C-alpha cells in the first residue's frame, strides 16, 4: 500500500507542479514578473493562435483546403475584420465615450432633481426619504465617476505616447501567431517527445490524456463563449439603436464584453448601461433594462446552449460553481476561466472513479 501510494504521488507531483506554474502565469504574473515580461509576447501569440486554430480547422473542412492556405485566409479575414472595426466601429465608440465623459464632467447628471421629480409624482413620505438619501449620496457618486474617468483618460494618454512601440509589438505578435499556426503539428510533436523523455510510458499517457481533455474543454468553451458574446453584443447594439437608447454602440459593446463572464456577466454589464440611461431618461433606462433581460433570456435558452454548453457538456450547477469559485479566488480572470477548469477537474475525477469501479467490477 505504501509503495503504491508513493508511486501515485510521484506520478501526480509533476502534473501538480506544471498546473501550479500555469496558474501563476495566468492569475498572478507579478509573482514572477521578470519571466512573465520576457514570455508575455509568446504567451499572447499562443493564446491568439490557440483561439484562431478552430477557425482554421473550420475553413479547412468547409472549403477542403490544406492548412497553409486556410491559415492565410484566416489571417486575411482577421485583418479585414480589424480594419472594419477600427474604421467604422471604434470611432463611434470613441464618440460615445467622449459624450459620456462630457455628460458626467459637466454635471449634467442632476440626480437630486430627478429624484425630487420622482418623489413628487409618487407623493409618499417613504419615497421622499429615499430620494433625500440618494440626493445626499449623489455628490459622492459624481466624484467617484469623475475620478474613474480621469484615471481612464490618464491611461489612454500614456498608451498614446508609446503607440509606435505598441504597433510594433502587435505586428510581432501577429507574425509569431502565424508561425505558431503553421508549425502547430511540429510543436505538438515536440511536446509529446519531451513528455515521453521526461516520464515513463504510463505517466506520459496520463499527461497526454489530461492534456487532450483540457484542450477539448478549453477550446470549445473559450471559442464558443467569445462567439456567443459577439452575437449578444451585436444583437444588443442593434436593439439599442432601434429603441434609441443613449450611446447604443458603447452600451451594446459593454453588454457583449461582460457576457464573456458566465451567468453574472450580463447582469454586471447592464448596471452601467441602466445607470447612464436613467440619468438621461428614466424611460430609456426601463427600455434598456427590458431589452437586456429579453436578450439575456434568448441567449441563455437558445444561443449559448447551442454554441457553448453542447460542446463542453457543462450543467448550470457546475458552471455557476466555477464562476463563484473562480471569481472568489482570482477575480475576473477566475470568473471567465473557472468554468472550463472546474469542468476539466470534474472530467478527470469521473474518469478516475470509473476506472476504480471497473477494477472492482462495479461498473
């Protein structure tokens, strides 16, 4: 029993160490800032290549292409999409953002007046008391919003100063991404040889099986969630434009961006949208709230299950648990990656349990 335990421990330790360092790289890069800074371009390129690989495979299958032409078509499509976004969508977002900043900094958000008018219409002493409390808090809210906007402005100014360096870094990452996509099979073969050289056959097979499961779960979930969020963002923006919600492009983008966080993302994203709309027009805020709820229901019941859940096989219980645990431990990154991590742990545990039950002739 002791020898078996020691053997299992030796088998598990390398995997635990690898996973530990991967988690540090993803969630706490400041702990090894020098190494992270040096490897950041490679890590960024790997993430982009990892996500684009699904599109490359789809193009290869759909148009019956070899891998190299499919990579070329993928990169051209990506560049065209980026150019369209920067030529059409980004200017609208900047204009919306400038309008919101001007709206806030010029103190057009007369919270006291809005709350007083609402209290007069309802004419209830409890409402008057609540309105009075909100009015007292309004100055503090304005100050915090202004500080937040000033922080954003300061960050944008710093980013603008080294725009040339950033463009060079983006181009370098793009080139590295292309080579990663082209040499994917060689890189995978090299990693398999490295694993086989470091571990015995049984350990190597275990690591490769876990890696295969992790790749399937993470790629299906992340690619599906990004596609789902893009669809939600586009639908929400169109709906906001139709119903003339203020700053529709910016607000729709916020909803789509936060939709990457499962379950709680749309709720978090809707808060700033409803607040800004409320200060401009309470009726528009109500319409924005209804639109967000309707699109959230459509996404939760029809879009997301088809794109994400069917590929990953994740139930609401495990998804919510992954978001809560990941968010508590690692913040926003944990909320996004908590679901696939927990699904992977669940999958490995189920396979281990099934193996043990088969050994006991109980399955």
